[in-house]
């Protein structure tokens, strides 16, 4: 099994988190290695010397007890050691150790036991568990048991706590510095991502400028150059199409005037119908290529826009059920989005008798659902309807199917807002159009 695969779900996903992890991981490893070396050195040397000191003092006490002529002299010896070395001593004549267990912290007890074996080599019992302030030591002597109570601080160096505090403090300080530094480095990347999202949704980004590290500045500069090229391309295309529209409308207008002068001549009515269809087709073509690229996004009520589209459709005799969850507002390009939603509603009206429209907010996205009871679209052909000039109705009759650009214009406009459009099966057997837009 790959180790990276095991830990991948637990690793941070953001650049800031991964950068901090790269910095903090070596720091933690360094601290762990330093702490391990320190503690081993500390307990092997400092702890051993402290334990040997206490064991040596007990050896002196036992040697002094041998030369004490009386009980009073022995008690006087114990008082001297208690005053000078903080050793509380008590002798039990005829006593016998019940056991030689060692209780308490493993390192402290092991160091003290080794020191007792080295200095005295007598049976002993160590209790470092009963009290958290002193350590009790019992030594078996030929005629009794010597009880000694030693302050724990004499066997434990406070440099351990000092080292841990310094290690933790410096680690937290370095971690804070790393967080501040990396946050400043990541901020330009986030701004670049936000600018790219805004531009993709048709929002202007005039205040964006290159900043940060050299690589980030280069990426920001490339984004600005790309944005300017796209804007120039859109503007050139719009200007060209405006000229084409004017040039095509002029001969069509002359033809309409000539047909009006012909009166009810044979074929005049058919030619008028053809010219009207040509104007309609021309409008659809230009709307598709233009794509409303120059429109500015503004904060507007989607609820009011949908209600207006439904009202216009009802005036034409459409049966539409509308349900909106409150007033939904979002930054949109009004003309482009209204054209897209109108195309979707008209497409449903063209093939269905009853239409249901629902709008609301789902997971921080505006969701608009349009259901009809028409024949629907087979799943393998749903992507085809979004292609330009593709119609499932092969008759190419504008009355029944338009010119094959309505769905294409709708998807381009919705994607220009940073949204998406999906085709699904409606509960009634027709087609469901699901539109998602960012709030």
C-alpha cells in the first residue's frame, strides 16, 4: 500500500495549509530529535549524579550508625543530616523489608535503584508513588530497617520543564511567524483566482494588479494580457457584426418596400413571409455570435425577472405554474440572462401543454427548474441540442422549432454567469431543465 495514499485524506488541501505543513514538519522533527537527545543525556548524566549523591549520603549515614555508641548519638546524627541535607531518617530495630518493589516513575526509580546498588549493594525498597513531593527509601540493615525520606526535587532537575517550555514557546513563535509569512504569500494567489472567477462570470476586475512573489506576478501579468486580448476580440467581433447587421438590414428593408408597392400581386405574401423569417433568423444568428459580451453585470432580482417572463408567456396563452422561494437577488447581466431564460421557457411551451417553474437557493447556488409535459429529449441526444444550428425537429420549420440557436444561446449566457444548465427527465414524463447560477 502506498503511504501517500493512506495519509492523503488527512493532508491539508489549501496551498497555505500545505506550505505551513512543509515548514512545520521539519521543525517538529527537529524538536523531537533535540528533546530525545536532551532527555537521554539529562537522565543518563544529571539524573544519575543526583541519585548517586543521595545514595552516597545514605551510605555515610549507615557508616555513621555503625560508630554511634548509643541511641542518642544515632538520633543526633539523624538530626544533623536532616538539617544539612534535608534527609528525614528513621531506624526500625529488628525490622525486615516485606518486599523490594520499586514504585513510581520508571526513569527516576531506575536511576535511584542503580545508584543504591552501586553505593550500598543492600536490599532496598523505593516508593516514589505514594507522595508527589518526597521519595521514600527503605534499606535493609543487619539489625533493622533504615527509612529515609528525600525531597523529590533533589532527584529531579527542573531544567526539564525549562527546556520543554522554551521548546514549546519557540515552536509556537516560529509557527506564528510562518503563518503570517505564508498568508501574505498566498493572498496574491487567492486574488488572482478571484479575478479569474469574476472575469469568467462577466464581472469587471479593474483593481486587480500583479503582486506577490515573482512567479505569482508573472501569472497575474499573463492573466491580465489574456483578459485584454479576449476583450479586444469580443469588441472587434461585436463591431464587425454591427456592420454586418446594418448591411443585411438595408436590402431587406428595400425588398419589403418593393413588396408593399406591389400590393396583392401573385407571390407577394409568400415573399413577405420569407423576409420576416429571414429577419428573425438574422436576429437569432447575431444574438448567438454577439453573446451579449459587452453587458455589465448588476445586482438584480431574479424573482422579478422570472415573473416578467412568465407574465409575457401567459399573455400568449401558455399555461405556466410559477413558484419562487422569496426574493432572490444575484449579480447578473439582465439582457443576456433574460434572453436565455426566455428561450428555455419558449422551448418548453413549444413542445408542452403545461409548464412548471420553480426557483430557490440550493447550496449557495440559485436553482431554476423548468418542467414540461412534452415528449422530452432522449438522454443520448441531450448534448446535441446545445450545438449551434442543431434541431431535433428535422423539418427546419421556424414555427415549430426556430433556427436551432435558442438552447445554444441559453447555455452560453448561463455559463457566462458562472453557472450551468442540465437536461433531465421531468416527473411528468417530459423534459426538466435545471439552471444553476452563483449567488
